């Protein structure tokens, strides 16, 4: 399932994808679509997901599919039942320590 609009890599646009495996086999999955067209990096789309035992613990993203959330398009999906919560736009640097709290 494609959660984001099509985004092609070229001279100004690219994808950053990263997984960091922890000792307990849990891992954060980091996805960012970035543009440098303005001469500095601008994050266009993101999804930061933390998984344990092949189940999503939580995910932050800015897909515009929940306009009812106060922080739209930024929001958080929590737990396997996908409970929605408002959330500020995180960065990968802020996301990694949060993943270890769960």
C-alpha cells in the first residue's frame, strides 16, 4: 500500500529510508521524502514507525488522511488497533529515543 504520493528521486528530491535493529529485535523504520530545491533540505513526507515482534507499536506520519485531527496532517497511530492521536511533527533525532521508551 502506498501511503504517500509518488515521489521520484532526481537532482533535488530524494528518499531517506533507514532501519536500526535493537538488541530485542525491535526496530524503528524511518522514511523521509526530502527536497533540496530551495538549496536546503525540506522534508516533504515522513513516516516514523516503531515495530516490535512484527507489530506496530506506534507511527508518526504526515499523510493527509485524517483531517479531523487538530495537528493535521501530522498525527500518531498508536498500538495494533491504530488509535489516532494529535502529534507535532517529529524529527528522526527525536523519534529514536521515544522508540526506546516502549
